[in-house]
């Protein structure tokens, strides 16, 4: 999987699967490598993150937006490798 080759909707679908897995339903969750690649990509590409969030939030219950966005920004996304402290 190359996250750069995915559409916002495809990224949103992956985020949804990973979010559900992190909240107690690990069935059919993408693997750790996919998760790391996507987290790194979204951490380095703010526009892709915003576009994916827009697509994903359209599928979420509005009552879940704050919790899901917190998960995305704090628990899921990794800082861009170029910005990580060495």
C-alpha cells in the first residue's frame, strides 16, 4: 500500500477500520505496517489528512466527531519523520 496512491475515501475507510480496531473490535483491522505507513503519511501531508478527515467525518455520527478527530490527531498520526527529534 502506498498511501499517496489512495483516494481520500479509501484513506477514510482505512481510518474507520483502524479506529474501530482501537476501540475494541480488532476484526479485519489493517496490519501494523499499513497503520504505520498511513500514520506517517498523514503526519507529513496536512492536506491529505484534512481531506481524509472530511471524507471520514461525513460517515461518522456528528456526536463522535470530537472523539474521532482527537484519536486521529493525537493517538494515530505520527509526527513527520523529518520533524522527529533524533
